C-alpha cells in the first residue's frame, strides 16, 4: 500500500471483533459466509477451529479472537466467516460480525499504531480514522504466518 | 498464415516426434547397421522440420534440417554410426526439445544453435560434400519454385514400371487460394479426384501433413494415370478454392523423354491390375503407403484437453457426494421404489466412475520414456556399461499419480546406476558381465500398480547399513538385532542416512531416498527394498490406481466422523475388555496369534467426550506393510466411496490426517493416514 499520488482509495471490508473494528482489503476477501458446521482437525494450533465445506472446497477456519488472544465468545446470529485468499491459500476467519464495505482515502491511514493491544499489534499494518470510526487494518500475510 | 490455432497441436506432435527420435536413436545405438531405424528417425525429423517451417519457427526448422542431413548421410552409408556421432545428434535433439519447451511456455522458440549446427556440419562434411546438395532439395516448404519432389528408389521403380506399361506420370502442383478455410477438406477432395484418374504415388508434403494442414497453400502430388494432363488439370480445377493447377510431366532421368510420358499406350487391363497389386504389396514398406494406410485408423482416438477431463472429474465428484446423500436419505425413508431407483442410480454412476477414471489413466510410458536417455547419459559420465530394460511401460495409472512419480523414479534410477552397478573393472573382477542391467518394471496387481527398479549390481551391505544407522542414532543396538532384512534396507530411506562413501554429482548427498519415500507415501503408496549382496537390489514401489475417489470405512469417535481408507484395513472386530493385554506398559491385543498394539483414537485425536464404560471395544485393524495396529473407535458407520480432497495449502502436515472428504450431509470428514499411526 504505497502512497503514490494524493487521493488514492483503499476498499476494505470492516468487521467487528470485541469492541474493536477491523478491516481487510477487499481484494483479499473472497466471500462472507454465515456460520456453518466446522469439523475439528485434531492436533493443530488452538486458533485453527477446523475445516468447513465451502461449496465443495475444504477450507480451514481460523478463530481471530483466539489468534489475537482475545477472550472466547459464544457464536451467535451475528457470527460470520470471512473467506480470504492469499497466495493460493484459502482461509476462513471467524469474526463477531461483518459490518460493511468502505472506501478509505489513504491519507486517513496512519502507519504504526501504539494504543492497541500488544498481541494483535504484530498483525496490523495501520489504523484508519474514518467518520468517527477507528478501523484497524490487518495484514493477512502476518495472520497466516506460522 | 494464421498459425496460432495450430500451435497446441504443433507442440503436442513435436513432442511426440522428438520422443520417437529419441527412442529410435537409442535403438540405433544398439543396432548401428539397421537402416530401417535411421529411416524412422529421418521420417520423424523430416515431419518435424516441415511442421516447424510452416509454423514459422526458423531456428527449429534450421537445426532439424542440419540433423536431417547427417541422418541422410548415415542412411546413404556416407557416415558410420558411432557413439560420437550419436552424441551430437542427441545434443541437437536436446536443443530441439528446449526450443519446443520454450514455444510451449509462450516463447518464440529462438535459440542459439550455431555451435550445434557447426558440429553437425562437421560430421556431415567429414563424410561427403555432395550429399548436402541432395538433402537441400528435400525441404518441401522451403524450396520456393517448382516444388521439386525427391523420389526414393522404390517410387522410381514403380513409376518406371507403370511407364513401361503405358501409363503417364505427372506431377500435379496444386495451389489453394490464400483465403481457403478448410484446406484439409480441399486436399481430401483433390485426392479423391486424382484417385479416380489414376494411382497416387507420392505427395509433398506427405498425406498426413496435408490432412493436418501443415502446409502453406501449395502441394505436389505425383500420379500415374492414363488421362491427359489437361484433363487432370480441368478435373482438379473443378474443386472450389483452388487457385492454380500445374500438371507437368514427370521427368526423373534424361532417358525418359517428357513427350514419351504423354503417350497413351493401350496395354490391357490385366496388366494394370497386376501392376497396382504389386505396388500395393510393396507399399507396406514404403513411405507413402504407410501414411495412406494410417488414414483409415487415425480417427479411433481423439485428443482431449486434460483440463476438460479434470472438470469432468470434478463434476463427477460432486455427483458422488450427492449419491452418498441420496443413499442416506433412501435408507432413512425406507421407501421400496426410492430404494430401488437409488440403487440403480448408484450402479450406473459406479460404471460411469470407472469410465471416467479410466479416461484419465495414462500409460507409465509417459514417465518412463525419458529414462533411456538419462541412463545412457549417466552411464557415459560414470564410464559404466548399462543396459536399461523397460518392462510393462503400457501399464496405466491415474494422471494425478503419474505426475508425482517422475522424480522419485529418477532418483531411484540414478541411485541404481551410480551406487548399484559397479564399475567395469569391479564387475570383471567379480566375474559378472561387464554390462550391468537395470530393470524398470511396471505391472498392475489388484487395486495397485507396482513399479520396480532392479539392478544386478553390488547390492546393499546389511552390516554396513546397520552400523551406520546405529552410529547416526536412527536405531539402537538392541532394536537393530531384531530387524528383518527388509527393515534394515528400509533404514537407508530414513532422513539423514547415506551409505555412499564418496559424494558424487549424481547421487549420495545424504538427501534423496528419504524424499523419495516421503513423496511415495504422500500419494498413498509404499516402498520396499530387497537386496542380495553381490547380486543386486530391487526397489519396489506400490501405488494406488487413483487418488481422487477412494473406498473408505466411516467410523465415529465421540461426535466426530473419520474415514479410514479400505486399502489399509485388514478387518474390523469387537473385542472384550478383558482380552486386552499389557506389554511394556502398552495395551495390546492378540490378533490371530500376533501381538497388535491398541491405539485409542479418542486419545490420539484428543476427541472431547465423556468417558463411557463399556465391556466391549470396536476396533479397526489396519496395516502398514507387515506391521499392524488396532484402532479403537466408538462405532462403525459403514463403507462408502468418497472423493479425496486436500486440506488446502494452509493446513499442511496435520498429524495422521491425509486429507478430507465431504459426506452426504455436507459435512467434512477427515481421512486417517494409517501410515503415520503405525510406527
């Protein structure tokens, strides 16, 4: 996300996780799904919840709460799975709720945040202040790093 | 000419021709006197040259042309077949392969071929200079004017004979219109017209190439007939989209005056029949005859893009999942008519499955055919004499399996050539024939395909392997004493093991055999080694026929369903709790006189469930090679055909899970990898 010329716009998907609002660039997001049955995969790291049948493709599911060290929460009607792709890896993320699609001018994006929790800090590329909302921009690369 | 639409066919066919050249050259090396083989190579090279010139790949055509000159010289006994000559020819084939590869990957097929061309020329001129002129003429697509046709001895004889019997011989040069769309169709029509007039002796380019439209707009047909030249011209002109027809009398040698050929003699029909019958008989060996013959059989197979077969397979996999679902519903509803219909559908889709799987099967030949070259090269580098015997190259395997086994086999063969077969001196000293033999054998047995790499070399030294394994800490001294021969040999495939005393370029860097083993196990196969010291070794690979649809046994542990491949299952059993024995603090059972360890899946997989006390245990007895284990499960669900799916690129190396499948209810079930559970 280099800042080349002035009003460059980043399209993101905003979603809720606890009290914070996070965002992923839309070009990395493939779809947003309602919660569906997850098959547990034994002997994997705790944040991997298992796999789902996403229209015939077996897709691994990561619980972002666990990944960020947030307390666990019961799944409810708002719970969504955001399916993202990176380098031919297809992964679904469990989030508390998918909010909306936003166009953020890159001038509102500030690089290194200081005030957010420590565990999640390493997965963050920047913070955007947008119409009184605070969006935490996530790096898919870093979340998927092992 | 617009050629892009033919590019794919061009690449495919070029590969085939290069393969044919490779094979025949190897054959030629063994039988340097057999001119029939040279002819074969020449034909392939010639076709390749024509095709590449038509497609506008000048470098390719140029190099093929030079190679052809050398072959021609060999054919005419101007050059003797020696290993050195063949080395250069092989090298040029390598260059040709590289160019085709480049074209296939979107390049322009350009390559600096000066050096190799110079070497070819050196060979050629070292023998005879006048040869060159003759071969220059052989190039049909390049000779601009007149399309001079070269006839071989047989063809000239036929022409001579028919002339003696009062037939005329003409070269009919047909030029199609620039914008002609269906050139092959026009060619066919013209040939039909000409065949009615008389006998076609030869065409340039050859009939096959014409049918596949590997020519610009002009071609030459040589015909013996009783008709007048003008008559033939008129008849051919009637075919639409023909620009120009030139019928010129055949002039091969000065003694056959051209006016003579126009004469029409009245010899009786009996003679004519005899002549043509004789010709047909001879045609079997002749160039033209062979190609005419293949016209009839060439339509029995079609080329289908692999991607289409893959998407057919994918669609069918979806169907298999729905079939599972339907079977489940009909069992629940227990409605006789529904059950009957579903059963019928299952049978039909079962047949369909066999056909689709069969369609994707390709002979292992596609992998094997690059090995003779490789072994020859290695043998030359190591100064060994090695004969590679390939048996059962026609054995078929699923494409997905074929894609995986190339590298492991390369490794095993290199291993056999480098470490297996001894040097010439050693062999002589041991009283073995100087030439070592490496056998590559493939065969089908049951639901598996076996591929064996066998050498008659030094074999594996059991003691040396054991000592090294103990040194490296792979096994302990006590364990080592109990191992069987095949288990000891299996140690050389453990990671970090290499018995080669010296490191060569070819193999023996301590990596490799473990990778071979891992690759083969990852596709559901297994590898086994047998060896007799001094006599040689056999590496035997067992592979599944297909990877995409497998039969599994579904079992339940807690609330979770797992699938165990039927190929690993020996049987299922219900055992009493009191039959469980303890050995070395491990729980085992006695299964048909064998001590089999019990593995509790709920513990292994950390399944969340409440402890339930039961006097009986359900076990699935699975095997890996000779070793067995009994998996304790909660209940058996049943046997099913499932589609094997991967867990994706993110989840790799999951413990004891080889993949997943989608059940009839849409849920994912994991497939247990028994190889990982049995140590």
